[in-house]
C-alpha cells in the first residue's frame, strides 16, 4: 500500500463492480457456436473472466491463424447489449461509488473494449468516473501496465497517488508493473496482497490506511 493516502481510486470492472461471469461465458459460447465449436471448458471460463477478447480468442485459436481471424471477425459483429442483462452489479454499487467519489477521483481500467459505452449507459455510470480506459485506448491489455499508466496520466496530479482495485492475478501483475499500490477484492489474487471481501469495504479500508499513514508520520 502507498506511503501516502491516495487521491484517486482506479477500479477494475468485471469481478469488482459486477459479477459478469455468466455474461462473459455466454458471449464466448456464442462465438464458439457460430464457429461450430464446443462451449468453453471450466478452465477456459476462468480466462474469459480475466482477459480481453483478443487474448481469450488467441488462447482458443492461436494455433490456427485462420480460425483466430474468423473468431475475431465474429466477435466484432456480435451485439453485446443482450449479454449485459446477465451482468449483476455488486450490492449497493451506486451508493458505494458515490461514497468513494466524495473523497477520491475515480477511474475504471478494464480489459473490455467496445462494450464499455453500452455498459456505462445500461447501468447509469456515465457520470461516475473521471477517467475510463479500456483495451482500445492502449497498446497492450492487462497484465501489461499500459492501462493503469494511462489512467494515472489522465487523472493528472491525483494519478500520482492512485491505488488500483482488482480481483484477479492479472490485475495484481498490472499494478505491480505500473508501480501502483493494489487492493484485491475476494480471494483470487496473491494472498500477500491487501484485500477486502467486497467493494463496500473499500472506503473504510482506505480510510484506515490513511489514518495509519498519518500516525506513522506520512501525509
């Protein structure tokens, strides 16, 4: 965690703001069905949650460039909006984000791309984040640090003390590569990472850390 209290909080989307496992699996299974392929295995479903679409499809079809190109083409033509109905916001999402906005600048860093605008509209989050960065905004998706670095840049001075909140090992690796403090949600990340069980615990967690920093002589 930081040696000073953060001025900004950068949040992952899937697994932090939403339980989107069902939506992601259904989307990739729709692609596979169009290709005449079997549905995702349990192991592949895990990748569907943490990685970008090009990364998932490369895992599935990277051994066959032609098949991979077909999968990318089909993915680009599928309307994701029906799959948004399968996404479940975490309990009290708007209240939690509102509380965070009272203290911090907020950003989202997600391996989503073209689905971001529809997601923000569907769940009435268009005015919630100061910055939103997805895979179309950077050269490389997570676990590369590009997304977090770009969020910090767009946040301006507040970005210099930002903390990243994610739920997967991919998020932890990206934060470490960006030199950014990381808070894990749930139990999927490295057990050594500072963690909370639910997003609603984040404001209190950060407040306690800030108080500890002040008592120890930091900001």
